[in-house]
C-alpha cells in the first residue's frame, strides 16, 4: 500500500492562500477560500471562463462569471503558467460536470477576486500534458520541466523514501554524520574531480568519490553505527544509470558481520518497496548466491531473476563431438555454454543473424543454434552430434520439442558476457519479465582482485579496503587472484542497487593488499596515512554498504534513467545545460589560483568549447 503524504499545511496569515489546490472537497462547499498557483489550463465555455489552478498538491477548477465584468475581463487575459492568487467560494460542480479523475473534481471555486502575481512567457514545451520533449530542451529549462506532474511525483516520492531511510536507521540507533566534500585525492576506480587550493599554490583538494575513508575513521572514533545521505562525485563516462554526482545511503557498523548488514538492509528495502509502491517482491527472504554461481547461471553479477533462461555448461557433453568450434574452445581452456528458449516459432535467417549480432556485441565470434524437432535436432550443426549427444544436450539445457538451444564457445569471460546479452535481449523480445515485480537478491563472495589485461597488473575488483575471507589470507602471498573478499551486492531486475563489504581493520592486512596491487609502503603512507595510523589504535572490525538512492528511485518509478528522478541532473555528456557548465572562468580567477591553461590542439576533443557531443533521449 502506497503511503500518502502526511503532515499539516498551515497558511495562517498567508496573504496568498488559505488552502492548497489539492485539498478541497464536497464538505468544503460554502467556505470562502484563497488559492495560489499556476494557470494549468484556461477554457472559455459559453460565457463562462474556467481555469485549472495548479500547485504542488493538486488542481482545482476556478469559474469566472460575466456578471463580475471587471474580474471576467482579467480572467480573459490569463494564459498558461501565469502565477496567480484567487479568492472565491467553494461550490459544488453542476451535476454531470464532475471530474472523477481529480480528488477535487466534485467542487470548483466561484471566483470573487484575482491577483496576477507574475505573467509567464509561452513555455518552450507543454507543462500540462505528458508528451515527448527533447531531453536537452527539458534540462535547459529544468525549472519548468520540474513543474510537470510526473517530475513532481518523482521528486516528492524520492523525498518520502529518503525520509524513511533516515527514520529506519535512527530507530536502530544509527548516528547521522556529515563527512567533508573537500578532501585528499584517492582514486577509487574513477577519476577524481579536483579543486585548486588558492592558499596552497599547485595543490588540490578532491571531491569525494565516496566517504569511504571517513566512515571507516568514524568506526575507529567509536560511533559504531553511522549513516549519511551522501553525495559522491566521479569523473567517469556517463550512461543511463550514472551521473557525475549521485546520492547514496552510506552505512557503516562496528563489531558487525556480513549477515547483520544484509539483514539490516533487506529489512529497509522490504519496508520501502511494500510501504511506498504497488510492486511485489518476488522472493522473501532475498535469495543469495555467490559471484561464481551468478556468473555460471546468468553470465553476470547483476542477474535479473524474474525469468529463467539459465545458462548451463555443456562442455563435457560436446567434448567428443565432431564440431571443431566447440572442441577447439575447450582445448584452449574455454567452455561451451548455452540455454534453451521456448516460444520463438521458426526463426528466419535474418532473425538468427540478429541474435548472432547480440551475442557478438559481447565478444562472441559466433552463435551456434539447434532446434529440437519431433525426432531429431534441426540446424546447421546438427550433423556433428550423434543421437546420444543430442539427447545429452537436451537434458543439460532442459529443452523440449519446439525449443531453440543457443550456444557460445569461447573463453569463459566472453561466453558469460555474450549469453547474458542474449538472455536479456530475449527477455525483452518475448516479454518474459513482469514489470510489477522486483526480484531482489544478494550476490556475495566476489574475488578480491582481478587481472587488468590492458595494464598487465592486479587490481581490486571493488575497492582496496575489503577484508579477505579469513581462510584466504595465506593466498595473499601465494595466489592473490584466488582470494575471495567479504563483499556483497544487492541487485534487482538486472540492476545493482547497493555494494558493500566487511572492511580491513588491521594495518598489516591493509598494507598487504596495497602491496598486492603494486602500491609501495611510501605511496600507501602518502595516500592513506591517516587511516593506516588510525588502525594502530584499536580499530574495531567493521563493515558497511552504500545503496544508491538515484538507482533505487529509478527502479521503483519505472524510469528509463536516473536523470528522471534527480532535480537537477547533468546531460548524458555530463553538461549542465541550464547553467551552461562546465564553462570558462575569468583570467583573474585563474591567476588567483596560480593556474595556467594548456589548451588541447585545434581539432582535438575539447578544443572548441562551443561543440557538444550528440545526445540521446534516454540511456
């Protein structure tokens, strides 16, 4: 059940309004009121003028009658988005003229006075109707875009959810603490935004990618249960669910365990989904799977569990077949995996090519397929498999007559990425996922490190502050890529909603992790000296998690990207079209900051400040 807006609205001694435009009902008939807001629409009907007056709380119809000639003349001039205040008497609408779509639809205001508070130019797009508008135009006039009903609902819904987060944690004795926005540079997987320090020429602050070090230091400080609705800023390439700055619910606990963190957040998300939306949670408690299991079954660590099409390893079933593509992939240390799909009918050559293109976008060099016929397998590679091998494939994938079986043979990373893309494509094509359902799940036991092929080095899979499993500590010296971290992600419908871990609290283990990723003791001391020193003063075991507020609201409101649930987002090219930022600054400012610009050569990206990357409407 959706929780309605609560609280009182007091307009005592307010010269503009006594009530909101969303609260008057039949029981208020006869009462004299004042309303204030914007003209949503104006209509002339047979000698009467009606306007729909809109404010944050709703819409009320106002009637102007020709008997009041001066007032009627004022009303004739009204246009959409003029800001006005109106006085009048609440009247019941004539029978048959009620509007059941409005909570105020039984009544109207019979106007006796009108004050035009501010006129409006014609808006660059319609505000009273939800119609497609170029996104760049919407963001340039965001203050008008935010007047639209959908955007108002999104931002107010966000406010309700954040309030609930605060109260939920406050009830459990968490302390809200603000951490600095000006801090030292410590890249955590993305580029820092740097801020020049005027008083220290040539030196810079960095805007935080997360409050990671500060929240750990708060655990050392003894606050034990901390949270913050935190801003995080990352200079990274944009996409539908990312922005240069985003908001996260930052949570940290001392003397805790992974289980305690998961139970805490699971309770919070259950209350939010069930208390503020009509969506259904598919599984309670939330399923849990390891990273290895998620990759093996779904090809991704962000699985959408609303539908099947689970991936199966058929390497052993095809190892001895005559199909060299499969045999060669296995010999090179890769695998052959696939899944079965119902409901595709008979695919044309063009449709097969389309599906192959989807798999190829994940790195696959091809997509093999077989259809299960009444008596035998059908398809270009069917001749390579004996009846027994064919039966083994059908059993392995759970395929029935009429199903297609799709396979990718390559290195595991390519197989997983390709089949995940194909799985999601078929989900959308066949309508396999219920939009009214949230399939929340925990993914745990991520590898602590991964190999960066481009740079030829080991790097953290999440971040460098995660505690390894106790039994894996010896592997830090012998085989670090096999170390499993105490890491956990919350995912829903193919989207990561939260990421967390149990943190390192011992300086020796932290230094060992730094060394493993190639950071010397001197560099570690320079970048993380405060935290390493703090760990020598009885730092407690601690851990936490950081759910993304923007992504959560996006998912709950069924929006295509997080820009639709943020008041003032950047464009997909990380620009603020409304404020025209980023932009140049005066030479005097640069001089004061001891900064000289080295501009890119003509023709290089950024050489023309007026040029803008092309934008899409969505993600």
